[in-house]
C-alpha cells in the first residue's frame, strides 16, 4: 500500500490540534489527521496510553529473555543480519539506525550511527525493548505489525510526544505462507527525512523474504517444485522475481508478494489453490522442465493470458521419483542396458560414435578434454553429456563462455574475488566459477577467445590445482575435470601469438573433433530423435520432398540450426496434422531449401510447381501465426522462428 510522501501529510499544527481534541474529548476530527493514522491513535487511546507526560512501564526483556528470543528467532535473525549490513551501508552517516523486530515488536538486532544510537536508547530503541503500539504508541514498527503493511511515521505523527524527534519507516517481513515474522525498520532524526527511505527498507525486507523462501523450499529438502517468475528472462534470479512453491500434486504451498501480484492471488489463496488454476501449462510439463534443467527459463501463460518467463527447480523427492521409475523400468527389462547421457547422443554417425567412446573412457580421470568443431555442432551439449555419464555426475557442471564475458570481468568470474577488490564488487565477494566446479566438471567454452593475460593465470591453476581470488586471500585447493571447447584452430592461434603454447599442451590431453552436420551420416536418426522429444504424444513425420531438401542442405548453423527449425515446425503444426511440410518451416530456411527460391519476385515456378512469389505471403502468414500462438510475446516468437527479435520486427513491418 503506498505511503503518502511528506508534503501530503498533516501539518504539525493540525496534529497538535488533533492530539488536543483526543485528550479533551476522546475523538479525532477526520479533517485534521489521515485515516490510517487516526485508527492507530485511537487504538493507543483505547489501550490507555496518554500522548503527553510520563510513559507507563513497557516490557523490556532481560538478558536471558533476549537470548531465548534470539534463539527462537534464529533463522530470521541469521538471514536478516547480512541484509541489514547492506542497509546500514546505504544509510551510514544519515543520523539513523536499522532495526529488526520480531512478530511481537521486540527489537532483536540493530545497526546504526553511534551518535544517533545514544539518543535512540533514551526512548528505549534498544535490544530487548518491545515496540508494540499498546506500549509505545503509534510507531513504524508497532503500526506496521498491527496493520500488516509498510508504514512511515514522521515526527509528531508518533502518538507519544516524546518520540516526536524520530522519523521511522518499517516494512513487515512475511514467510512463504504470508505469516508476519517481524518487521524491518530504519529510524532517524526527523530533520533527515527522505521519501526514498521506505523504498529502500521495502527492498531490504524483500531480500530477507527471498532468503527465507529459498531456505524453507530448498530443493535438497523440498519435495515439490520451486518456480521463479519474471516478465523478462533476465529478471529471474533477482530480488524482483516472483517465487512460488508447489507440492508434488500441484497445490500452492508458498509464495512471495511478487508472485502473488503477478498471478493475481492473495495470501489466503495458498494451500487450497492448484497451479492449473493460475497457469495454463500443466503440472506434468512444469515437472518435466524441472527434471530436465533447472537453469533454463521457459515461457508460461497465466490463466488471464499474460505471458511470463519461469524457471522450474525440482525438489529432491521429484528427482528421486524419476530415478525410482527409471530403476523400475530397468529391473522389469534386465536385458536392456541403461543408456547414459552420451549414449542418448549416439544416433549412428561413426565419427561422433568414436568421440563418445573416447570421452566416456576419460571422464573422471585427470586428463583435460579439448572439443573442437564449428559453432552449433553441440560442443556444450556433448560436454554436459560426458559429465553426466562420468563418476562425477552428481557434482556440479559449471559452464563459462570465455567469448561472452567482457575482458574486464572474466578474471573475477573465473577466479572469484574478495569483497571490495574492485569498483562494483559485492561486499561479500564471490567464490568464482573455478571454485564452484570443485568436485565436478569445469567447461570453458570458446577457450580460444580467452585474453592472453588470463591464460597465464589459468595455466597456473591447472598446474598447482589451487586458486587465489582477486584482492588477495589464502589459496584454495580445487579439484575438477576440465573440458574446453573452441571453434578456432588453436595451433594457428599459437603461431599468431594469440594463444599460449604451454597452455595449449596442458589443455590438449585429448582432442575430440565433433563433425559439422553436413558431414554426418545420421541426419535421419537425428531428425527422428528430436521429433520424438518435441512431440512425444504422437508420431510426426517430414514430407519426403522436404526431407530430400534437408539432406542436400549444408546446414551452416549445424545442429543448432536444425533443432531450431524443428522446434519452429512443431510449434506451427496443427493438432490434426502428422507431417511437417514446407509451410511449417521458418521463412529463411524455406528460401534456402527450395530450388530457385532466391527469385522471390520473378513469379516463376520451382520443381515442385509452387509459385515462388507466394513465399513472401507464406512467410508473413507463418510469422503472424507464431506470434498469435505465443500470445503476442515477440521474444518467444522470434526464438521459435529461429530469427532475431529485430528481424521479426522488420519482417512484420514489411
């Protein structure tokens, strides 16, 4: 609920008159004081508090009582402390303090400017004091807890005159079921009031709620699904994301305020609402996404038709159920060997088979693997499959694209850093991707694009198996399997002085060349496997003339281009169709596959007798149909069509 800014508040003379009338007549004139503030003042009056004069005794916990309460609220305090340190950094030097209170208003933790803390303690803003309205009058902490909303109480808005030197902003902290766990507050001298303070406190409270949600619904213990929402894929994983926890049978078990707003729900809807009442996508599909990859965002649609991005994380028991099912199937058919992730990639090409056999023998051994091949041949997919087929399959697989990171960030990304090591560094520092790969596999994609200055540091890590973060600190031992990939010819790069010779021979334990799609002999099997994955509920074939054209095509984008084209075709095919034909293909691939398709404006006919001047109309129809299927989400439509968003905009305007 928005809190009025300072200039919208009652002026001091009005507040003094309202206070006088309350004391004299026991009522408050509605034209002198805001409605919400008046309700709080009346609650205080009915509790027997007098706004002027000495204040009656209020609860103040002893040392032993405070210790017991801190232990009882240990989880809340533990998650709030680092956030409060961040909050204090933002308000340092403003004559203020940050305060965490429990659900009963007891102050559990404080941080602030020393000169202000001394003044605050004179009005009992200290650990162990209880700031419920009935004891301390209208105040941001007590009123936020009483009303269950964010509150600013400024200067003489405090019910007790003795607190009039304060300006306070407080926000309730909710758990994932909507219960109020406490309140976060910033209090300071009223002369330092700033309208942005409440927004800062609100953001900090959301950070605490995030941490509490992640703990309560940690996939390592949580038996259901955890969903992360945002209108943009880049917003997933930030403090602005929506969080939703689902039980195994699809009931909403927990959420944060952002998810409730996005899904148009209330806290009271939790525990008796199923996910299919708020999302168009079925629970089975969400579960499958979570089991396959918890890092890949997908587009879902709310029941109101709004498209949002979501990342699904499967809990421990969901994975266990899937493993148990696989075990049951294997037990029922003991003659069939269980296929590992590398075997799934084997669709018959001899060169690819050879790479799979050799990679399987090396995974788990201290020998680096170097994957070479053109862009789009599936180097990262191969590396992930090799990891999941090896003895470290239950350990992390950490992928770093050396070409995608700015040169000034890649060092910090790889090796980590101490807090304050450079401008913009997080206060708590970061472990770095190499340390995150400890025990598992580190995959360095496009290693040929790594800056020379960092190649020496990487070589030292590979030789000594220790990493030292930026900004100093003790060396940390690391143990990981290393897989690198590049589309560059590294021996040529060495001769040109762009790649270190000693690093090359350290990486080149075994070089595996993944063939481009035009050289592979298993195109038909690749198509069949991908179609079964995309449309598992029914058989889908490719029209013979389209298949012949695909077999002749050179596929400059390799497997990535092929799979994008199939995803587009499967999205465009109707439920009653069983064959992918020309009208289901992306327009750029359609032009490339059809003989004579470059003569779009000639009106001539190709070998199949189709007039090529119709291709533009077909392209426009395909694009508009995809946009409609995506409910107007142009980013998702562009992804399905295999083109960039800019290209999609341009073609829609044409």
